[in-house]
């Protein structure tokens, strides 16, 4: 036997052995970059269909929350106790309120007053020394 008989060759005439397959790429035709981008944009995604707008009544409009400001103030204990009595009064009328709601309602009431009544209400309140009370005071 010759050395060529020991080698296995793949030829179309030899049905005993499997032919080895090589991946052969076909040469792609040269295409300009412009036509590729146009073709890619056409084949990527279909244009979304816009839905008809629903009536405004169907969607609740989100209102922006007002910006809140935190502040502190000083008042006499007797006037502070009036806030508690007004909270109890509102609860008896089946409309429980918080301290901040009472103060805001009072501000609205003052703002709605005519000038003469507003000045009378302001003059009925005595002036206080501003600042925090001393810690050792107990009344």
C-alpha cells in the first residue's frame, strides 16, 4: 500500500466518508452607507400608530401640591387653650380638624374681613415679646 492509500480524502465520488463542509460566504454586493441606513430604518420598527386622545373628563388631572412652609410662633397659654376648645367644638359638629387647619381657617376669615373689622381684630390682640420663652418659666 502506498502512502496515498492510507489518507482519507473527501471527494464527491467517495460515498463511504462524510464530506467536510466548509461555510462558504457569498460575496455581498457593495452598497453605499446611505442606502444601508435607509434600509435599516425601514426594517427596524414599524411606525407606531397614534391612538385617539381620550376626553379630558376620563383622565384625572393631577394638581400640583402647594409648597408648604414650616414656621413656629409664640402665643399665650390661654390663647393656645382656645385652639383645643375649638378642636373639640368642631369634633362635636362632626367636622374634626387639626390645629393647623384651625389656624389656616382663622387666616382666611381675617383675609375676608373688611378693613375696619380686620383692624379691630388686630388691635384686640396684645403685642408679645418675640422669641422662645425661657425654660425655667412655669405658668
